[in-house]
C-alpha cells in the first residue's frame, strides 16, 4: 500500500486527465454520473420513505404526533436537499466530474498497490510491455564471466601461534600463483574484456527506457499507475549487475590445542594488488631464471675447462708415450747399428782378398729403386734389405740413411 496525501492525489488526477484520451474521459464521466445518481437517489429515496413512514406513524399514533411529524419533516427536507444536490452535481462541469472520478480511482489504486498485488500483476505487465521483452532479449545476448570476476575467499588454518604471528601474505599469494597459474595469467584479460562488453551492454540498456504511455494501455485490464510502477520496477531491477573486479579475501586463524585461545586475521588483495603482485612475481621469476642460466653457464664453462684439462692431460700422456716408444725404438736402432757395424767388420775382413767390393755395386740402380719407393718406410726397408743382402757396405748404408732422414 502506498500512502499519499490528498494534494498528491489531486496533482496526479490532473496529470492523468491530461494524458487520457477523450474516449477514456467520457467513460470516467459516465461512471461518475452513475455513481452520483446511484448514491444520491438511494439516499433521497430512503429519506422520503422514512418521511412517509413517520407521517403514517403520526396519523395512527396521536400521542407522539408531534415527534413523528417533526421527524417526517426532517426526512422529507433531507430528501429535497439530496434531490437538489443531485441536480447541482450532475450539472457541474464535465472536467470536475471526471477529476473527482480520477481521484477516487487513484486513491483506490494506491491503496491496492501492495507487494502481493505487484507480484500478481508483474507477469501481465511483462506480457504486454515491449520494453520488458526488449530487456529480456538484450540480457540473453550477454554472458559475463562472474566466476572469475568476483571476490575469491580462502581460509588458512595454521598449526601454531608462531606461524600466525609470522604469516606473510605476499608469500602466500605467490604460492597460490604457482598452484593456480591459469587464473593469475588470465584474470586481467578476462576482467578487461567483460568490463568492455558491460559498457556496451549498459549503453544499449539505457536506450530501452521506453515506458508505455497511458493512452497505449487504456484497453488493458489494469490501471496505468500499477502498470507504469511495475514497468519501471522491472527496468531498474532487470539490469544485469556491474562487473566486479577480481579480488582475493584471505582469512587466517589459529586455535590452541585446548581450544581456549583463538586468533584470526584477514586481508583483502584488491584487483590492483593482484596486478602489482603478479608483476612482482614475474620479476622474481625472471631474476631466478637469469640466475639459473648464469649458474648453468658457469657449470658448462667449468665442465669445458675440465674437459680441456682432461684432453690436455691425454695429449700430454700420448706425447710422453710416443716419446718413450721413440726412445725405445732409438735404443733398438742403436743396438742394431752396433750389431751391423760388427757384421760389417767381419764381412770386410772375410772379403778383403776378393774382387767383390762395395764399389762394384751399381749405385745408379739403388738410387732408382729408392726413388720408385712410395713411402719413407718403404725406402728404409729397401735400403736395409740391400745392406742385409751384402749389396752395399755399412758406410754406404749409413750415408744413404742420413740422406733419407
């Protein structure tokens, strides 16, 4: 029920008179005249009837003749006054009659506008309001991500009072970022996208406030005031709520083992706090990655140096081994050379009286054979074979060997 003053009802009646059509005015005029006729004719008829009854009572009851005649005159006079009033009211200007009817209608309407009555008429209004249909159509076109764009609530129950006293909220949120990377990577993008779409939606929604005029619903079975009230209520309550910035609410608590002491604290990470902390986490991760890469570089460098040292040691060992082999080979050659010297001496002694000497050898043939040899090893082998076969002397072998070397 809506309580309004008489001045408000009078003002609304005048405004309503200006809005309604001539057809509706004529209907209100006829209703008002019927009401006047019905009320005053009923009252007038009752007054005349009571006057006639009092007249008959005075005639048949002489003891109370004066009293009944007095009452008779009063009732008849009242009937006359009512008859005159009917004539005066019916002869009043049509606008006054219509306004009086409108005041009664508005008063009755405001009294009937309860919560139950509004709910009862709301489906009817939605059915006959093009604006409500447009609102439903627009709302169905937008689907916002309110799972991400909301306040996310967490509770942490700590194990001891020390953890409670030393609790670090930033470290907790960094840990949560590792557990829920998808949320922290996308919440800003999701919010900005939804906020942009909501601004578009809000701009379109504001253009839908096309409320029905009274002249448009005169044929409906509902008073305009009720229709307009419900239509406006639907318009303001049907708009989708604004997009909430993502935030995180954290409550920490600790209860002593005996349950005697309980401690709690809370903190809200706003949307801008989350943006700041995400950037801070990225910087920390980048620094950690850079440090890891630098450590890997140092390890690789140390490993390369170690490999180089190992390779150098291997080369050194190979050189030493080859030197040892060369020394061994040199010793063997010296021993062989001494043995050959001894054999040559024995050979010279044995062939001293013979015509066969080293000068007889065909030096040119030896040189040709050595030049035809493909490698130095082959030349040494050929030269040694000539010496072993006694075709050249030891001095010739030694001299030719030095040339080859």
